């Protein structure tokens, strides 16, 4: 893997709670850099995900991204992309990407339950071809995955309503 799975802070807690062997085994068996077919199907079936970014000083920010299923697309062996729609004009996530390209994406299925994390390096794309792939996008974000791994579903709450926002850009609107 291109980045180390655990830093000293994580290792200290793993040692304290005697979980280092478990953590190493999970990373060895589950972590990857390339999307598998089931990862692709899961990601492209999601109507939402959470995006974590940080500014140049490392101050974190987390945002919700949602639209119709398929708005996030796996476009390569280790790349995905998603549209950035108009919002409140703050550009917190994309502004952070401009100064610190490291991102984390968390995809959740509240019904199954299932979680998938994608950590990677983001690029903001502003060209006609990319925008044409995502109806209504102001910009497109492409993420090159550096670590993909499922996350324990043990504490996922059940019962998302599934009702989608009428504000999502759709062809014909």
C-alpha cells in the first residue's frame, strides 16, 4: 500500500486496548488500492456519502454529498469522480482540496448495513467533457484512491427513509 495504515497515535491506542494484531489482520485482509467489482457496484448504488477534507493547516471539515444513485462513478481501477453542485457558495470542501488534496469518503448503506471507506488524493476538474458526464455540475472532483477498505457495520443505525431531495440536478430540470 502506498500509505501506512496506522500512525503512532493509532498504534498507542491499539497497544492500550490490545487490538494491534486485529488491526493488522484487518488491514492485511481487507485494505486495497484498486476498486473491486463489488466496491464499484456499492459506490454507484449510493445516493449519498460523507466527504472529509482538511485545510492547509490540517483543520478538518466534513460534508454530506447527495444526489441520485450513480452520481459517484468509479472511472478507473483506482479512481472515482463525483459532481460538485451549486450550494451555499462557501466551497469549503473544494477550497480545502485546492490546498490539501488528501480526502476521505465514507459510503454507508443504512439498510444492509454496510460501510466502505475510500481515502485518496482529490483533483478538481473544470472541463467540458467532465462536466458533461455529470448533469448540473459546476465542477467535478476526481479521487485517486490510496486505500479502500470496508468498515465494521456493527453500529450503523437502520431505517433511512430513502426519500431523495427534489433539488438534485436531473436531466430535464
